[in-house]
């Protein structure tokens, strides 16, 4: 069911409940007020004749009946005089015998009393009981009057109130429909705007002036769509850069292959060509592997385990000692006790990239240092080199996929520019941080900061 109708029903339900309660209160208090008025009148009427009646009681029943009949006609009421024990003494209708006991609730009360009762034979009746003191005994006057007028008045009042309530219910129904439509209108507009979004056309715009949750919702959707577009743009750019970067070694390979037949006779040239060819194939293979890594990162959950500074040292020594020795670079370890809660395979891949860079971008006779350090909240692994460094203008770009500084391309043929992009993603997956300090021709330091295992 639409929210609009739900709201409408809730409004209407509340109104009906409320107006029913109101109706009950009004009708009851009106009835009480009417009855009080009738009581006043009956008491006034009764007290006028009370003296006369008291004079005849309890000597002569016949004289008493005579009086009662006279007033009975005047007041249009049946008048009964009761003894002290509330048995009948005299009845204006001369029907009830002396000494009869009446079964009436009002007789149970002390002093003045008034009651309204519905009887099948006479409709609504008003009973009024008035005590009086006679010469010897105490007696009572019971007045029984028709109260049809009161109830006719009451029911016409009820009818009037009910009509007024029904009318206001109708007005309220219409009003609450308008209000709930107005309240839920923005939701409909949001849905319409959302439905217009297609994979090709991601655009969401809706003007809404008031400051409330709906405005927040609209802003949140707008931000989400913008971010999606940004993400999409980045993906597109990555895809086109990737294809472009893959084309470069392919073009080189094509050129070599086209020229290969002409150098068949020249063995030296031939070997040089095939060697270049192998290099290009290797480069492409590495690039494709790294591209695959980038697209797969973050898809599978991290398989975290605790590793120590020793694990890190052993792994790096094993992986890089020969490469370093070949390039005449000293690998140095300064390991403080520190534990890392990481996906070992990914974390080592990140470290491998950093140490490979340090070795690749350093001349011979230099030192590459790997340090670990434990702080209060976080642990750090850092890699220092004394290599070519990175110029301040290149520094902001080194994490972009395929970015390679000019100095770097001149220095080393190898490298795809994907390494640091991968490292950054891996570290961010671990909720860590990567920072780089570098001075051209002095060296570079890279810090990986990770939260301390709990
Ligand atoms: N230790 C370093 N010394 C000097 N330059 C570096 C170092 N590490 C990274 N760089 C610069 O950052 C660029 C991006 O690094 P990376 O993504 O690992 O790509 P690649 O190593 O394949 O060139 C490198 O091309 C280089 O310009
Ligand atoms: Mg690299």
C-alpha cells in the first residue's frame, strides 16, 4: 500500500477515535447538566407541597390522598407518601395499598435523592425522593414524573453533535488526503528521478527547498550518483590507459618481427633481436599479471594472520639477496620487535614491490635498509634507499596506475608503473597508510603504517 494511503488511514483512524471520545464526553456532560436542571425543578416543586403533605401525615390517609391528587394533576406527576420505613402511606393514583413496599433503587438512598429510569410501559421517568419531618414521625414524598422531554432534548442534541462530527469527519478526510499527498509527494518525485537513471545516463537532479530528512536523502542520492560517475570515469580511464600501455610493447614486437627476416644472415643482430623480443614478451606478461592482480584485489576476503618482524626479514632476504648482490647493493635489516596482522601473501607482495623499486632505482655501491618499528597504536615497516629519488612534481603521481617518472624510464627499462598502485590498494585493504619521502639523487623512504594487532 502506498505511504500516502497509509498516512491517510492513520489520520482518519486517529480522528475517528478522537471524535468518538469527544462525542461521548459531550453527550454525557450534556445529559448530566440536563438532569441537574430537571432535578432542581422537581426539588422546587416538591418542597412547595411538602409542608401540606407533612401536615396530613400520618393521621388521615384519605385526606392525604386528596391533597396528593390535587397536586398530582398540577404537576403531572404521581405522588406517593412513604412511611419512615419507606413503605407506602398514600398514593395519588390510589392504587398502592398502605404498607406496600416498593422495589426502587432510589429508596435505598438517604435524604434528598433523584433518579432517571427507563421503563417499558411509561418510557423515561424521573423519580424524586424528599424526606420530611412530621409531628411524630419522619416521612418521605416520592414524585414520579415523565422525563420524555429531557430525553427528546438529549437525543436531538446527540443527533446535532453527531451530524457536526460527521461533517467534520468528511472535511477531515479530504484535508488529510491533501496533507498526506503533499507530505509524500517528494517521495514520488525521487522515485521518478531515480527511474530516469540508466547505465548510460547517470544523472539525478531534484530541487527541494526545505531542510529536512528528504533533503538529506536527495543530497545523499546526488552524492552517490556523482561518486558512481567518478568511479566509472576512473574505470574507463584505467581501461584505455591499460590498452594503450599494452599496445606499446606489442608495436615494438611487431617491428622486431617484421625486421627479423632481414637479419637472418647476421647472427649477432639476430640474437640481439630475439633477446629484445623476449624482453618485450616478459614485460607484457608482467603487465598482464599485474593488471589481473589489480582487478582481483579486494574481491576475496583477507586471510589475516599474525606475522613478526622476523618473518618479514627472512622473506625479503630470501627474495632479494641475489638480486641485490648482482647489482652490488647492500641489503640491510634494522628490525625492532613488531607484529602485523595481515594477509601474508598480499602483504609480502606489497613489500616485494617496495624493495624491488628501491633496488631498481638505486646505483651500485648503495645501501637499501628495511626497518620495522612498534608504536603505541600502530606498527611500521619502512624501506630506505640511496637511489635516484623522485622529484617533488612527480611525487603526487607515483600511485597512479602506469605512472613512471621520466628519470625512472631513463634509468630502467623494466617496470610498468603499476607496482605502487597495487601496494597502495593492498595497504588500504588492511586499513593502513603509505607515505613516501624522497629527495632527487639522495634517496627515497617509503613507510607502511598498519594498526597494531589487538
Ligand atoms: N624507490 C624509488 N626511487 C625512485 N623512484 C621511485 C621509487 N619507487 C617508485 N618510484 C617512482 O614511482 C614510479 C611508480 O612506481 P611503480 O608503481 O612501482 O612503477 P615501476 O616500478 O614499475 O616503475 C616509478 O616509475 C618511479 O618513477
Ligand atoms: Mg615498481
